[in-house]
């Protein structure tokens, strides 16, 4: 098999560049048929992956969930093999497929691991592999982009607390499983994997290969309840709150008269949508894990 490595030098708050150089040395020592390239700007990995599937069997994302999302969008439904060497701040997808973050272990899995078929989501034409967030957590993503001095989970926790100060829930009309629900939602999470944002287990029982999304619907709640559930979400116990509902569905439609924010895999899709169509593409990805 030949491999095409797409390295995001900015991933992991700048660790990606050093990891890329170390990786290239190891790959040359292993005498693999490979090519390694670095991304130059946001969106570049999509273009690189889209071209790479014409000549390479396995496309490998070297970065975080955002880098992986771009590579997935380049692959689309091509059927090419997908690999991941996690170098991000959150690494939620790596956690979902039990992939270690240490380079030597992750590389061993890539070269010697098994292939698993997993589901792929699509939201208004944008693919996502792990999850999608509407409302509060999309605003958290927006605010996290401005954080420069923190690392790891501290970025997300700081951004959550900052977002709480100004966030206002919005009315959404949500259609799923032939039902329609309208409410002021604090946030809605569509999970293919179990967690987002570096360990927030919003859909703790989700499976990557069951052909269904786990949808976490959180209705508006007072600030003390938000803070209590913020602690519980790391263990998934937030689902015990009566204002939290988790359902399974093959897809959903969301509309609102007010603009709402959406992220996919931690990458901001839009801050001003009024309609969103989410659909499931069962077992469309072949991932080494």
C-alpha cells in the first residue's frame, strides 16, 4: 500500500511541524512508499486529499479533528483508506477509535492495525466524521479560535465559561423520525462519536458504525443548571437531567427564523444559518484503527 501524509504544521498549537519532521525521518527508515506534504492554509487539506485519491491508496491526516475533517471532505465517498496520526488539542475521534496519541503507537496502528468501516455524516453538503453542534457549542468553537495562550482542554473550558456570559438560546424547529419539535434550545449535538470539544461526552452511547446519529437535545435552562451539567457532561451523566433528551435518527432537518451557529468536528460551519439538513451515509469511511 502507498501512503499520502497530510500534515497540518499548526495543529496542536504548533506541534504539527515538529511531528511532521520526525515522522518523515521514521517513514524513510521504514522504507515505505509514501509522500508527505504540509498544509499552507485553512481548507488546503481538502484540496490535497481530493487530488491524492487519484494516486494513493491511503490518505493520512496528521493533525487534530479539524485537519481530519478537511481530509474527510477531500476523500468524500471515494472509498480510499483513511489514516490518522493525532496531533490536535482535543483528539475526540482518536479517542472514539481507541487510537493512541503517541506517534510511535499511532504509526504502528496505521501500518499494522485493522480497517474499520464507520459512518459518515453530511450537513448542508459538508461531511463530518465525529459530530456536529448547533447553538452554544458552536459559539464556544467561535470563541476558542481567539484563544492563543492556552493548550489542550483548557482552551475549551475557558471558551465555555466565556460563552456563558453572553449566550442566548434560540428557537429551533427540528424534524426527525417523522416528528417535529419546536423549542428554545440551549444546544443540539448530532453525534457520530461519543465526545466533542476534548472530552465533552454529549452523546456518550453513540456508535460510529450503527447507521444512526445520537442526537442530544438540551432545552433552555437557568445558569446554575448549566454549570451543574457542565461538570456532568465529562461522564455523560448530563443525560439524567429531564431537560436533556437523547434520541437516535438517520438524519434531521433544522429551521429557525433567527440565524443560528453550527460547527462540524470543531470547525465552524456558519454563524448565520437558518436551515440545516443533516444526513447519514452508513459505513462510508474505511479507517485504520
